[in-house]
C-alpha cells in the first residue's frame, strides 16, 4: 500500500477500495489481514471456476514457460482449438471467431463487422435502454445509459436506444440506415433484467424481415452462467453474431466475437486486428477453462445452484423479489433499504456482492459453488440485511 492510499498513483476512475484482496481459493477470498470472504460476485462474473483453479493455473504456468506472444502476424497455439470449441458450444451454424482482450473489444469487433457487412449507408446499431456494452467510445454509445454518455460527448454517430422488452418501440426505430440490433439476453450491469419470453424471438423476426444482423452480447451471460451455455439458448433463437469474454479466461483477459461464416467473411485481411488478442497465454487459459466447464457440466450446475440460491434469498426478510437466470441473480430489496449500504454490510460480514442498482444486490458466485457455500453466503447476507434494516 502506498502512502496516501491505494489509489495514490492511480487515476480516480474508481473510489478508494474498502478492502484489498491478496489471495483466493475456489469461492473464497482473503484480505491483507487474513480475513476470509465468500466471493459471490466472481470479479463481475469472471472467475466462474473460482479463484486459482488448479487446471487453469497449470495451463498458465506451462504456457508461460513455453511461448507467451508473437503477434497475430504468425500462427500460434492453442487459439484455433479454442475457437473451434466456442463455435461448437454456440451451436448456431458454422461460424468463425475473432479473439480480443475484453468484452468491450468483442463488441467493438461486432459493431465494425456489422458496418462492413451493411456497407455504406447501412451502419446504425439499435440497443436497449439500461443495456451495457462497454466503455470504449463506440460501445459506450451503444450502452443504453445516457448519464454515462454526457461527459464524453460528442460520441460516434449511428447508435439509438429503445425501451427494453418493448417490441413496438424496437420496430419503430428501424429505418434503412440500421445494420444491426445489439441485445443482451439478460441485462447484467443494467440491473439483472431478463428478456421477456418472446422478446428475443421478436428481435430475430425483425432482423429477418428487415435484413439486419442480430448481435447477442453474452459477455456476462455466456459460458454457463445462466444455466445454458449461452443465454440466447433459453429462447430458441439463433443469432448472427455473439460476443463473449468475462468467464472465458477465468480472470486472464480474453474475449471473442463469433459470427456466422457468411457474416464473418465480410472481414478481409486489414479490416480489423489486435496485437494481443488470442495470444498463447490467454488462449491456454481459455482452453483449460472450457475443458473444466465441459467436464463439470457447468450449465447444469449453475441451474441447480441458482435455484437453491434464489429460493433461499426469496425467503429472507427485506427481500421483495429475486430475478435473473441460473447463477446471475438480483435480490430486489423492499422499499427504503439502500442496496449500497447492504453491500457494504455484506462485505463486513465476509460476503462479496455488489449493488447493481440503488435497490438491488447482484449475486454471481462461481459456477462450481457448493451447496454448503450457497447456504453460508445466504446466512452472511441475512446478517448484513439485519444490520442495515
């Protein structure tokens, strides 16, 4: 810790942290003083296999002693193998993958791909209010949270927003300049708001009727988090483009943009690129993550553990309702209870969660979380609720 606080030499893009973590193991974190916490946030749905998973650790260590980086001017391993696995799990027809370093970059790739596919004059992207797609200038404008836009105006043109789960509003927003609709199957940062039962089917229909690309942002929801490999698979539709990141490296920065082969072919050499995307260290972590996920059948585990967590949270005094899918849930608190105070009290009680809205707490534990850990997490949350209320 430097004199003047943790952020003395860091830009003030985050507040001073309440705790500094120094070690993790499975669903548990430990701070500088050795205090133990149950991690029910997973680094914002990133460490979906828990902290320091042995298979991922071994893969990273082995690759670090073999080859870390050459750039994408040359072929390396195991990126192509990871791309093939992603294509198989998405299961929406033959597709191709572009590797990135983050979810925002994956969405940037999708936006550029839509513009290249649409050609000149067909470049617009429609997304929903309360959505979150990243913090680059383009993905910030795609994000449907106008308060986040204001400090950075003017933002890139070509983005418009519609009411979430409102099919009529979406249809009215489409004009000949629109190339794509960008949608989350469940809004994560916007408050853990699931799509309506028929909403994604309506988006797919509109895209088919108007010759638009359907881009599904699975950065937070992808790879088992919702109880399926991908959130869109709950709704019986097939997208044209899928973006993913967070869980793919279990903490090692890597993301991906998948597109149907005929859409992906819009890109030719020189259209897009990245220095680090898909480099061997990150790709080795991703290969290990995906192997563990398949061996452990994490979608089914998330469905079971999520049902247990949902039922236990819903029974707590002060919880008005619980929403979400699988192990991405939000507890909506009864009127007058400040979610930020509850999140701080939970941290004090040894539980890591966050206030995803002023009135709701987000839960996103490891997909390998055990039943006893779910029960203990709920007990710690109940203690925090009691302290605040």
